[in-house]
């Protein structure tokens, strides 16, 4: 079975991305953080939280309910 990851949240704050990822995982929604920040400075670029396409709707509901 192939995973099709989709973006559900983008931020420049690493803590926000990790907290969201953990919250999704705790609610049985597999999630990963894709870090596109510059490794030298950390202020340029974004972090993207991604979930399986089949979990996209559940993830968006979770994000809305938690006002992220």
C-alpha cells in the first residue's frame, strides 16, 4: 500500500509543528513534519505538517477544533 501525503498545516514555528504532529498522532492520525527551513539560520523557510490523504478530513477537523 502506498502512502499519499498531503499538507494540512504550514508554519515557521518548529514547536507549533511538533505539537500539532503529536496531537494528530495521539488521535490516531499518522503525521510527519517536513522541515524546509534553512539549516544555517532557521528563520527562513517553513515546516509543513503532512498526513495520509485518507486522513486529511479528520486532520482538518482536529486543527479547526483546536484553533491552530
